[in-house]
């Protein structure tokens, strides 16, 4: 997900939006223009108020499609969060349009906020249901962060830094954050904490309550959207660990077996040489030496069978791991706008 300031907006055709045809919308839009003008005249020094009336004007003058409003509802946005979201004229786009609007050059980007508009990749695979909604909420928080006053941003940055410091250092988000310049970390962490982490410090929860009336609903949606990927990743990690352990056992047991077999073959050759030369003093001595070799041979057969069982198990696990890797790659492909078919159709 792309953070504020990471992209440089380029000239582009305006995104077509559903326009109301009834006169009351026109009257409402004109009313907002008048109110905005009055407020700007009375308080031109208040950037937050100016931004609020601008957002209100955009929402009234460019009614969002029902599917966009549904994203705000599904993620539990508050009135303020929904206003910011809709004022950013979010668009859910297929691969070609999304890659152009977000200047996507590598896999893994699901949305972006270019400082004015929000763009979301249309992930349609039902196994990843909820991804579009969570991405919309993530990008809304980028837009909300942009709208903070300098004082509020400093306060929020401190709260975010405190929360991040308390996270386990092996949390995968830390690895993902390495893709961003450090200058974008406060903004990006602000979006990630708000959409991916529960039980944040009370002051930070209070901050996010500005934008979400029901943040647990959003967190539940986020977990469901990644559940299958997380499950596959856990299975892959577990299998990979078993394969690595069994690989070490197979190598160790193979080395021991081959050494034992080499010694056994050498002893058999020596026994045969003694027998051919009549070196045994008695039949009893011959029988005893032969019986010892037969017992060793039987024990080696058992070791070989056990080793073959280990190798069969190893190969079975490798096959399972290969299959899971393919399933994961197929699922991840649905999240990759750069890997979508040229026709612009999506998997799902």
C-alpha cells in the first residue's frame, strides 16, 4: 500500500462518476458553494475548516457509487472517516487503470493515495474477500493523516512511535516497512496500525475513533481477507521446517549406512578369501564367522529399509510443499496487478 507523497500525480483523464440528474442535488451543491465561500471569508486562516468544506463540497457535487459507499460501511468508518474517504473520490480499478494511476512498477501494491485521490486494485478472488475494503480504509487513513494540523500530526506521530516500539520485533510488518523510505514511516505506520492491529494504547485508539465507529469490524475483515494466505504460509513454514529436519536425518543416516555397507562388503570379501584359501582352522570357526556376517547383513537390510522409508517420507513432504507453494503463488497472483493478464481480466 502506497503512502502519501510516494507518488507524483500525473495528468490524467478524470474518473467518470455517477452524476445525479435530479434538481435537488444541484441546489445542494450550490448551497455548499455559498456556505464554503462565506466560511472562507470569515475564517481564511483555518486550514482544517477550509478542508472540511472542500471535502463536503466534493461529496455533495460528486456522489459516490453505491459500491464505494459500501466500503465505508463495511469497514465501520465514522462520519468523519467516510467524508474523508468519499472526498478522496476513491476508484476501484482493473489492472491496467490501477497500474497507470498508481504508477505501479512492482508486485504487491493494492492501493495508493496520491495526495488527492484514492485508487484501489480490484481484487476479485473470493478467497481474498475483504481485501478491497481494508485497502480502502488503509488509504483513507493516509488522506486523514494529510489533513492533520502540524500540532496534531506531531502528537499522532509520537503515539504511533510509542505503539510501534511495543510490537514484537519479528512482526512481518517490520519487514514490509523496509520497502518505504524512513520519511514515510510515520504516515505508513499510521495506516497500518489503524487497519491491522488491535488493543492499541488508549490515546491512539481515541485518535482512530475519529475515523472509525467500529474499528473491530475493520480488524475482523482484515483477518478474514488474509486468513487463507496466512494459513498457507503457516503450512508452508511448518512443512519447510520438517523437510529441513528430515533432510539432515537422511543425509546423516545415508552417510552412516554407506560407511557400514562399505565395511561389510570388505569383511565379506575377506571372509571369502579366507574360505577360498582354507584359512579357517575348523568348520565351527567358519560357521561362526559366516553367521556373524549374515547377521550384519540382515541388520544392514533393516537400516536400508528404514532409510528408504525416510527418503519416501522426505519426497512426500517435498511434493506437499511444492503443491502448497503453487497454491500460495496462485492466490498471491490475485493480489498482483502487474501479473494480471494483458486483457485486464482478473482471476477469481
